[in-house]
């Protein structure tokens, strides 16, 4: 990437994509917790219980580890989408401003 504008677009797109995807997930957790019968933590606890058994499902650290893994996956996916959007916008505005 020799183009500084493209490099900035990739970095800004990745950061904004990750922040927006995590913000959306946490906002949905806060707003829709009652109507969806649970939160992200409760869903992670159910997954840990189903996978490793009841004793591990009550373990705070195991549930937190699964929750961090899920949130990291969401942030990474949002970052990839942000990079794609940043590159598309960078190419579009370079084409328009020529």
C-alpha cells in the first residue's frame, strides 16, 4: 500500500467498523434484553453449560472467556466490513475528484 490515503481509509474503516459493530451488539443487548429473554452473558453461560457441563457453566472466568471470544469475533467481522467500505469510498472519491 504505497498510497497514504488508502492506508488511512483502511485503518479508519477497520476502527470504525469494529466500534460500530460492538456498539450495535451492546445496544441490542441493553435495549432488547427483556424481549429476547436474555443477554449476551446469559447466552454465553448457556453455551458453556451445554458444551462443558454444569460445573463449568457456573464458572465466571469460563463464561467471560467465551464472551470475550464472541465479542472479538464480532469486532473482527465489523472491522473487515469497515475496511471494505473504506476502500470502496476511497476509490470512489479518487475517481470523482480526478
